[in-house]
């Protein structure tokens, strides 16, 4: 879909995805915090494991965690499940719209030579196979009590392999989004295929007058904890398209993994028990420093020398018209990201000169533009832009 209608579909999906994600993540983090904040009631009450008092919006709330006995099911029970499903549906719809139904950004010829059909099959297969492998691993004997560390180590090794392979087959931006889609798929499948059925089994037993097997709830809770550790890394991926230095780095796979570490450790700091959780602060800062280092461009603009003539503005404008203007214009020919993405348009000579510094950073130093080098800007063209900017970006 192109044109104004396509822009609105894209915006609508992103907006819905963002709203559903807030609702899902907020409720998930609230219940994890609630479990940590519960304390035994001053006067023991049958079936009450813990309680917490809260104040919000001018009111006081008392929340209890209970283990109802047979036949004690309340008439109204609230579920938290639709937020997860709507987040996933809108996210997958965006993946299809931006990467599978568009000619842009799925592949980068400088990264690999695979075709669009192969890349699309790999992307879809990653989501299906990734969930199956993860689920089988965490239902196996390797995930039994006392051996969870083995399953965790295997999971992290597999995530590392998937991240590396994705970044070596797809464009950096597409690789990040597909790894994020994998995490999102695992999270929503955990909710709908493992957590909710366990809860339903306990409800059915209680309604039927039988003691509920609360071990089902404990196993389901482990999946919920997994989801909480994946949340911050997934949120970074949702934002990553605005920070191309991360996914265009030659070490983009390592940058992503380091930011995964940062996100997971920050999660631990936020909802882990304090002060025991404070150990996570130092490695989180170290991982963040590593991500910043590996995403910092190592290339420098070509210096202006006596032997290198200052290019004419006509030559500069020719490059901009061919390589940049298809997107960055008030009348773009490539409407994948709408009119003048980020408010940048090169329609006039004055605009090109005024944005010369931005061109230097994005097209010359970091080489993050054009995105995935879709329009094929050459090294010689980047060097020409560098010489023109170094000479003061003259309009002659």
C-alpha cells in the first residue's frame, strides 16, 4: 500500500501497537511487583497467602493473593490476556506491511545476496521454529527445579545464534525487527498457550469442587518471569528504527545483544528484591558502554586536501536527487515512510546547504543513510559529499 492511505494504515497500526503494548507491559510489571510487595496479613485468614494496601487516585485499595478452596470461585473473575494478543497482532501486521509488502529495507545487498522470497520464508520460519524450540526446552527435564540454569544458558546461546544469523542475512533494521518479533511471539505464546491454560485448569478444578493443582500456577509464573525479562529488550527494538547507528554498525548483532543485557538487568534492578538486586547495576553500565563503543562509527569523512577539488553544487545536487530525494521530499517517489521522514526534505538548494551537517553525519560518517543503502549511494559519492561539506557547503 502506498500513498496517503498507506501512511494512515502504518500510523494506525503503530499507534494501536503502542497502546496495546503499554497495557500489556503495565499489567505484567504490576503483578510482578505485587507478588514482591505482598506481606502476611496481621491476622491470618483462611486461603489468604498475602496482602498489600495501596493508595491511588484518592482512594485506598486492599489486594489479597488467595488460594481458593473447592467451590470458592468468585462470580466475576478478571483476566489479563487481550492486551498481549492485540500487541502481537498489530506488531505482526506492521512486520508484514513494512517488510513483506514493501520493496524496502528487508534486504541489504551489502550484507547478503539472498532473495526476498527466501528472506520472507526465513523471517516467518524463525517465529514458528523459535517458539517450538523454546517451548520444548522449557518443558524438558533441563528446566526442572535445580537445573533451570542449564535451560537458561541454552536459551541465551540460541538467542545469540539467531541474532548473529539474522544480522548476517537481513538488513540491520530488518534483523532487529525479526529478533523482536521472535521475542514478542514467545511472550504472547507463553501467555495464551502456557499461562492461561494453567490458570483455566485451576479454575475448573475449583469450580468442580476439587482442590486446584497450584503447581500449575507456579510453572506458569516462570513463563511470566521470562516475559518480564524480555520486555525491555523488546521495547528497545520497537524504538531502534529511530537510531540507525545501532543496526548499521558492522557489529550490529553484538550491539543488540549488549542492549538485551542492559534491558534485562535494568528489569532486575526495578522489580528484583533490594538490595540483593543491586549487583546488576555495574554489569548493566558495562554492557551499555560496550553497546555505545561498538555502535560508534569508526569511519571519518575524507579530508579536504589541495589535491582534491571542491565539487560543484550541481554534482552534489545530482547525488542528493538520485540517492536522497526519493524519500526526503515533500513529494517523495518512495512513500514507505511518508512525506519527508523526520521532517527532512532536500527539495531546494537552500535546504541541502542548510542540512549539510546532517548529511555529513548520516551519509558520510555513520553511513546510515540511505537506509539499507536502498538507492545505492557509492563510496565515491560519499567522498564527494564530504569534500563539499568540508569546503563549507558552497551553493556554486
